[in-house]
């Protein structure tokens, strides 16, 4: 595996791959890799000749009171894991190169609508930061395809919308969430949980599963279901940000005829914000 931090050598090797007729898959990450990330890499390897992974903790997607400074950075372990999987290039750009004119002057990409609801309402500017960095990384790596986890469901929809709206020439793959044995969705932020919080954490997924079962049994009183789940999670020790039932593509509240739904949840255990979701297809 080659580690590249500068854009010039990345473009050179990219040109060589293109001349050799190779297809390129890209997995953007912020590092602290867990099995969920490694599963994205495995999927990428199945679909393309070359796999590029980036590690960049993107300051533009963190709010002023969020965990940018404490976000876990584990470069040595990450490199060993990627090397073992046979990744071709690890791209580790520096913040000063990525945002060379400074964060305040940075041109940004914003996907309206999708970026402002649900997580976007709680984390203003977050999806602008995500869309901007992902667009920049796509411009640098110029992949044929890119892989994102479905755990960050809204992020995936924002990126798909950006790719469509900006006529970007690549395919986006969403990859199902990888879970711990007790159902907790894998996430770098799980590292923040104390032992007792970790024990409570799977209740978020259980709550979404229960909602999904109720909907599949025919319940359509969504507001009531959401209210009940919110209360149950609060009783289990969570501070609930939102529980919601949305239409998969638009992430708007579903109409009566809608068959493709997603149940989304975000809740704090102490200072740690967990998110999860389940997709439901109605008969
Ligand atoms: O999902 C993530 O880790 C990040 O939001 C991403 C897509 C790498 C952009 O910084």
C-alpha cells in the first residue's frame, strides 16, 4: 500500500491507472477504522481494480461545540488494517492543503433541503461540510465509484443528491450497517461510551426494530409510535435528539401511498451522540 499526502503524486498515479484501463473505487473516511469501514473496503475491492481510501478528519463538518479536537486518531492501526486488506493507496491529505485559503473563505457545496432536516437541523452546517469535502476528494481521486455506509443514511442521500445535481461521473454505493453482536451499529464514536453507557447503547437499535415491526404489522399512527419510542428511550437513559419515520429517497414525511420508508434515530448517551436507522419496505 502506498501512502500519499499530496495531490500531485495522487494525480500522477491516477493518470497511470487510467492509461492502464483500471477502474478505481474510493472509500472516504475520517480514520479510526472499525469493521464497518473495513467492510466498505471489501465491497470496494469486489467492484474495482484499484481501491483508494482516504483518512481526513474534516474540520468543516464539525460544529463549534463538537468533538473535532477529541475525535479518535489511530493512524498506525488504520494503516495496518488497510494494508492487510490490500488497499492500493491511502490518501492522507493535510488540512492546510485541503483548505488552503482558510475555512472562512472556502467555496462550499450545499445540497439544500436534504441537508437541513433531521441530523442537519441538530447540526447546522454539518452536511455542507460533508458535501464540500466529499466533492473535493472526488475531484482529487476521480474515482469511478465510491462507497459509503448506510449507518449515516442522511449523509448517503446528501451525497447521492450532490452527485446527481452536479452531474458527477461516478457511481455511489450504499453499504449495509455492520453491527456489534448486541445490535449496536459500529461507529468510531462508540469509543466515547463509558462501560454503563455501552451496555445501554443497543437500546437505540432495539427501539428502531420495534418501530419497524409495528409498521410492518400495519400500524400507521406514526406520531404516536414515535412519541412512545422517544419516551422508552428517555426511560432507558438516552437524551433523544429525534426519532422519525421518513420516505427513503426524499427523507420527507411519507405520504399514505409510500412503500419505501426509513426509521431514523439520534440520541445522546452522556455526551456521545449515537445515530442509527432501519429501512422498511411495505407490501
Ligand atoms: O462518514 C464519514 O466518515 C465522513 O463524513 C466522510 C464521508 C469521510 C466525510 O468527511
